[in-house]
C-alpha cells in the first residue's frame, strides 16, 4: 500500500499532497470553508466540513481526493468527532465522476446517528438514493468499484470486511475522484471526522467467488432501499409477516424469519414452502385490473406475472433485458397505467417481490458474486 508522508502536522494548502490524496476542496455551496489536517505519524486525516446536505440533485461538503481510473477499493476507520450535530451529518468514503455538485457518484456513508448506507447518484443531476445497511455505527467501512458495480462492506471484529448486501450500478468514465469527505448537514455548522487506516487498493480476484443473497425492502414513494439480512448462499421467496414487523424467506429448504430491523434469522418451526405467505392475502383486483395491467405493460417483452398491492390499486412486476443479467422492479398504477421503475438488481426472474401489509414497501432478494 502506498503512503505519502508529510514532514509535520499542519493545515494542508489545497495544492499540496495530503497523505494518499492529491488535494482537497469544498463541493457545492458551503458557508464555512472546509479543512483537512494530516498527521504523518499516525497516518490519520481530520476532515472538517460544512454544507447543508449530500442528497437530492446536488451535494455540499468538504472532499479530500485523488484521481484514478479502473477498479478500486477505498477502506478506512471512521469516527465522527462532534456529538451534538445533526443526526444526519456524514463522514463518507466516496468515488465521484467530477468535483461538480451534481456529479455522478457512490459513497459509503456513516451518519451521526450511526445509520450506514451505500448512497449513489446514478447519473449527473439525478436525485440521490441509498441502500441502508442493517448495521448501525460500524467503526470501519469499505466501498468497492468493479466495473460499474458498487458494493458496501462492513469491517468485522477480526480486521476483515464483510459484504453488507445490496449493490448498485453507477457508470463512471475515464479518470474519476476517490476520497474522503464530511458534510455537517446544516449550512450554518462546521463538523469534523477522523479517518484512519485509510487504504486505496484493488478488489480481490483471488479464489472462487461466492454467491451472496440480500433480503431487501424498498419504499415505493422514495425508492430508497434497506438490507434486512445478507448471507452467503441462496435465499428466495420473500414474504412479510402479518404485522409487517418481520420478513420470511427460504434458505436451503428451510423457512426462516428475520426482523425488519435486522439481526439473526430464526427457524420457523414446521415451516413449509407455502407457509411463508403469512401476511394478509391481497384482495382480488377490481374488474378490469388484469386488462389494465396487460395494456400498461404491453411494451414489455420480458416480464413476470403481476403481484397486486393489498388495496388492489397497483401491481409490481419484474422486467429484464437480454444481456446484463439484471432485473428491474417496477410498479404500475392500475388507474392511470403509469409505470415507475424502483430499482435494478441481480436476482431471479421467477423470484417475485412481496408487498408489505400496508402497501408502502416491497421486499425482494438480490444476489451478488463476491470474493
């Protein structure tokens, strides 16, 4: 691993080398200029930033960066110093197309309240989305870029990293920016975080890749997702409990249950493959709904059967192309036949999503080969 050492602890001017990084700058609009202190003895970076947010179609934060190309991993131990700031102040490991406020990017974000997520803007000027981890307040994070696919990894107690589940495709071209950043999530404030054990490397290609499955939920209104459970191996058949507090799934022929908030799954005694459907059955769609769905999706050459919402007003389905191996989760309003794409992921075409009892979210299983 390459590390560049400064001669003393100092506030680095923007043109100087900063340890592993080339420079630093404020992205977007900030009221208080950001800063970085690099300590060559401890190899730590104390980054201070202002900024209103890193969300929607533009970002405001302090960014410490270098430029590279190709596949890359960025890992670090993160510690947010301020205890009284906004709960959503952030320390991030970021891979970004440009220094423009509305640039395409993906990051591993640790929030002040411990929320940890893979955030991304899939194209310049688009709205930011996220896949939340089921781990709160980890000490170490890693973001990995392989081709267009970005994944989040959580540091374990033994010094390794564990795949957090969920992935997103974010296309970057040529040289791009890799670095660390801080956002106060309040334009009037200035907050700091310490990054240590920072490493920039390449994704592992040793050994045979292993299949991981992630049980995820997505909120239809915001299209933000959350991983409830991730594990090596194959899981399928997601379903909701009747109270909406837990999810059920099949793993190696067993029926298991996991809390929506995460944790260890438990075996459902006497569970059978069809026993996962424990939520309230969706009412039969109103007359003409099936015809409305067929009309709305007539342009989809590859699609699954519809899964109707509990109120019978919407239908979810999977659609796919011919080459990239991903499916798109879509929802159609049966009243106006409007189709919305919620997310794309690698998953089974016969593994249908499941509506939550309140009709606000969908559960699905994504899969990823990881080293």
